């Protein structure tokens, strides 16, 4: 299976939300990483045929997905960032409702729902109303509904929004288990969501792809080096105005900074191993103004 995106563009009056994207996806987990407003949601809605592009084409194994129409959507599972539900429906009723929309027969739907609720850890609360669920449970119910039709393409838009660290870990393990023999594309602005589960990462900024590759390839591509340095607290604002700073840790009268710089920023600076978060800062971060700094 090969999903090919060619010169994809989406314009809204004077705004270009997606700007000439070209890339190819196949089986595996892909992480679409970018700051809020990068164009991730617009791209995903186009991939789900909910929006039509201004220019460009998307093909699945050589066929235009918009011409495939229903045949393409049968292969698709989608979790939007904010998905709708009837608050007084139980989880089970909600799943049966979505199954009917997707054309599943009741007998097959019941078996599929039972298996999915167990898979996402909701089998014991299937009779709980949707309005009574925690944020993490709602996201898990959303993933379950996206999987109802055995999708070959699974698209998840900011699936961990609002989740606590434990739920994020559970989510990552869940996606790893669902990724066998299908294409999974998930968007996020949280690096840890994709650092360990994505086969490839696509960095998107201002509607364009900045770079794609594995986590290791993205780290290797960054010309900046990463340094840790301990400085007096009164010097922090100077460093933050002159360097991208990934982290500031207060240490009494001093502060420890994690700095991106191609050269050693000070005599006592120590070279550190770069991470994907450092890459995110390099491509998306900005030097701070003096007024932004407070310790």
C-alpha cells in the first residue's frame, strides 16, 4: 500500500494552510510533528477527504482518493482532535451507533466492539455514559471507533490532547499494538508522543515540510550542538536572548541552561547528547525577549 501526496496545497483567501507538500506514506507509523497552527489538521482533513485541496493530488496505489470516494473511506479510520458524541450514550451505545454509520451488521458489530473495548481497556466500563468519562477514556473510545471497520489507514489528529503522562504512555503502547500491517499517521506538537513509536517523523511548519526522517536522522541533521551550562541567575536573560534555550533549571543563586549553539557558548559549557526535543526547538523555537524571562 502506498499513499502518495503530490504538490498538495490548500488556500483560504490570503492564507496558505498547506503549501506544496509532496511525500509518500506506506505501512508503518508516521508522526506529523509541528507547532499549533502548522497546518497539520488541515492536511489530515484533506487526507480524510473532508476537505478538497486547492491544488495537487493524493493517490492510493495510483488511484485518486477523491475519485475512489466510498471505496477509499472504507479503508480509513479517523480520530479528529475534537470528535462528537451524544453525552447520554453509553460507550457501547456510542460504538454501536458509529458501527451502523460505517455499515457494519449488528452481529458483526457486537463482536468487533467487544474485542476493541477490551483492546483499549474499556471493557469493564462499556455501560458508562460518555459524559462521565475522563479525557483519557474518551480518547480511547475515539481510537476504538476509528478501528471499527478494520482500517488499513488510521489517521489520528492530536490524539493525546489533554492526557496525563500515564495516559500518554498507555496511548503509545496502544498505537504500537494497532500498527501492524497498516498505515498510521498521527499528528502532535508533543515530541514524546512519537519519539519512540514512529518509524518516520515529518516536521511541518507554516504549511510546509521542513524535514522528514527517523528520529536519529532528524537529530543528525541538526547543525546546532547541545550544551549544558551553569550561570548566575542574573545572566540567564542574556543567554536566552542570544541562544535557543531548551531548558532552565533553577539552582539557588545559579541556573543550569540547556543551550543550542554551533560553538561552545562559554568556557564551562559541557557538550550533551541531542534529543528530538532539541530538534523541535531548532526548527520551531525562537529566542526569548528579556520580558519573557522570569526565575
